[in-house]
């Protein structure tokens, strides 16, 4: 047992050393990124952002720093929170993995009443999260969902296509003025700050969320996104959120985006509307299928 313990200790120190070495390499890479000059895109002026990109983090579960949770939706149990009945039968599939968070400063600066609504949203996740019903994810959530998206950049025009729900953003190169109506993906206007693509997004519906943790906003939200190439296969993504109805001040999220490097990388069809027809409309069938708890299970079990 002593030998095993010492071996384990050695491995722990070795892992720590490797982690520190990796962290040091990360600092060097970040420093080098400041000097990186991306290839020019169509028109030869701005950097080429064309490609299929994806975030690799736990932000789609919760953009704040968080520990692992037993379920996306919880209820009070005899000795603390337990999975809600609606998610209990999914077991670990419905659990929340830990995440370091992408919010600058760690916490979203909610107003007290907005924080209470966030907590209520989290308790009622199954009923309220628009992702469950395949509604379009909105901005910035679409960027860090666990599915890729593609930037299509021409001489003057830019379009972003997302795999989830077939969402699309047509980007204006000149500000057309206020949008006639709010929409799931809002209205995006592009500008360039050196090699950084800046997208100003307005007219977003208040029914989109930031993640699966109930983080929300009002219809007064404005999002300013920044896409900066930091290497041949990396973008730094930042989004500054301003919403005086919900938050006490503007706040920011940031994360790297990674280029999908498969030789045939592409966006595939995930038009999930048809996947939720049973959930949303099944009870209205002429002969509805059974709904409710699994066979042989009683309420409260």
C-alpha cells in the first residue's frame, strides 16, 4: 500500500508539472497571438474567417463558473436537492458537468429580481428552456452550443450558419436602422476593428437564454461580438452584453473557438423541429400515445 501511495503521489506531482508546463505554453501562445497576422480574405483587406468553427467548453450548460450538479432541473430532497421527476430517469445524461465559466469576473451582475427569475428558470428548466422545443438559440448562445457553425465571408458580405436548428444570421455591412420586429437571432451589423470582426446585435427576443442554467435577458439587450484570429485554426470570441433592465452593468464573456479540421468538415442538417412534435403536439393526436411516467412507476418514486 505504501508503494502504491508513493506512486500515486509521484503521478500527482507529474500531472501537476505537466499542467504547469501546459499553462506556461498557453501563456506563450497567447503572447504570440498578438503578433499573428491572418491571411487576407476575399477582397484582400480583412482577415479570412471562412471555416467551420466550434467552442469546446461547458458554457452551453452554464456560462458562470460552476461545480457539477446532479441534474439540469432540481427539486428539494430530504437531504438536499435531487433531480426533478422530469429529468430523474435520464440519470447522468441530464447531469451538469463542471465548468470554469466564461463570464469575466465569474458572476453575471444580475439585478435582485432578475436573479430570482434565473433561479426559477433553473428549477423549471424542462418547461422553460427554449432549446428543448428547438427554438432558435439567439446570440450569443448559438456560438457555444455543442454543435459547429460556419462563417461564410465574401468580399463585402458575411453570413453565419449554425447546425443547431438550421439557424442563420445574415450580417448587414451597413446599419439599416432599427429592425421592424424583434427576432430569435436579432439584427447584426458588421464593422472591422483592425483584424477583429465586430458584430453589433440588437432586436433580440427576450425568450432566448444564455445557457441551460436559466440565465436570461430582456428585449432591451444589445450584444457586441468580437471575432479575432489568433492563429491559423483559432479565433478569440468575446461578447459584451448590455441590458439595463436585467443587469446592473454591462458584462462580458470570452472563449476560444476552434476550427474543425476534418478534411470534409461541414455543417450537417439538425433541423430539430420535427424531433419535438411529439413533445409539443402529441397530446392532440386523434389517438394520443401514452404520456407521463415510465410504465410501472408511481408519482413520487
